[in-house]
C-alpha cells in the first residue's frame, strides 16, 4: 500500500497548512527579491548592500525560528504564537505612526494586527 493512502484526514490538513505557511514565507522573501532593483534606485545603495540586506533577512529568519521554537517547546505553541503577534504588532504600530505623525490619531487599526505567518502553527491546538 502506498504511503499516501495511510495518512489520515487530520494529517493531510496539517500537511496542507504547513505547505501554505511555507509558500507564504517564501513569497515574503521573494517580494524583496523582486523589489530590490527599485529599492536600490530609490535608496541609492550598491549590490553589496543589497546582498547584505538579503543575507540579514535570511539569517534573522533562522534566528527567529530557533528562538520562538525554543519558546514554543518551553511555554507552548499558543503562547509563543501570541508572543510573535504581540512583538510584530509592537513594531508595526510605531513605524506607521512615524510616517503619519500628525494626521493619524494613535488608535488601533488593521495594520496593528499581524496575521500569523505559518497557518500550521496557528492550527495546532494546545494539549
């Protein structure tokens, strides 16, 4: 019997969620790769700086995975995911306010809510 016939419905759903999360993560990095030409022109940096920025992005992605993986093992996946959302929300809100300091009142809006980047992690239920 082929291996794919022995997989349960829940396992297929988990696999689909993990694949969707991986695709979203890859899309996130590929947006940078597609926009780098325009970013170089706008900010006036060279190829070395563009490469360094791409490298930093990938390295920090790995660091974040290790850090929040460790936290998920110690505190649980739900708490680690909530910590990720809070950390990203805390970073997004000040950057939005910096762009529009006088015209935007400091109220919550859709940019303050960050969607989890990996639906597979979001779909896991705590034990």
